[in-house]
């Protein structure tokens, strides 16, 4: 699950966070995934996306032992690329929102990873205009990262062992066939 803050800059509940939590919990409760890797930013003491996502998933009924936190998922690129290098995943489901799925899958495919994306419902343009504009800019930046700079995650990190069964995803998927 890709990270986002639980609150907006104004201190209100972040509906994007709420949507992703609901989608990930629903996938788990339906038996479509058996473990959730929550990856997000934890660069300052007062901002901890992975712990916030873990706590919200536990409150939504996901057992603690079915959640692993990746505290160095500062950007989508970091989260996707750390999945295989740190956590040993090469075939996984990305949980985010529809507008974010194409970029996340693009990064995964560019690095030879087998991934599908499960899209939490998008919010209306009234609630998501700012993030959709940000996403358009992030896609341009991703092209530079992937094709010009060949950027790597900020922190590669030591390998961490996950005890996982095969993950399966169904539902609203965005599938790009393997090359």
C-alpha cells in the first residue's frame, strides 16, 4: 500500500488516506491478499505514514502480524523499488487510487516487476484536484527518474524477511502485461 498522510496540511482528515485504508482492508478481509506492506514517508518525527497506516488497518480489523511497515517509502519510486530489494517481493499488488496506479505500475514494469494495482475509489475533482495536478507533474518527474537519471531509492536498506503466502488480487485492476 502506497503512503499518504492521514491528515491534510490544515489538520483535517485526508480522504485519500481513508480510501486507501478501506481498499487495503477490504482486500485483506476478502482473502485477496494475505499480508500488507505499508510504505510511506517517516522522515520527520511528527510525520509517520507507515505507522499511521498500520494503526488504521488494525482499527479496520487487519491483524498486526499481517502488516509490515516500510519507513523509507519517501516517494512512489522508493516504495516500488524497495519491495523487491528490501522485502524480497517480485510479484505484488499495489494499493493506491486510480489516478496513481498508472505511474506506480510504470515504475514497477520499468524495473521488471510483476505487479497489478488495486484502485481505491477516486474522490471527486472537488476533493482531489490538487493531488491530480501533482500527479501530472510527478509523471513527468518519473520519466526523468526512469529514463535519464536511473534514480534509485533514497535508502536501499538491508533486506528484511517477510513471511508471506502467494498474494492474489481481484477487483478493479490495472494490469500491464509483462514484456
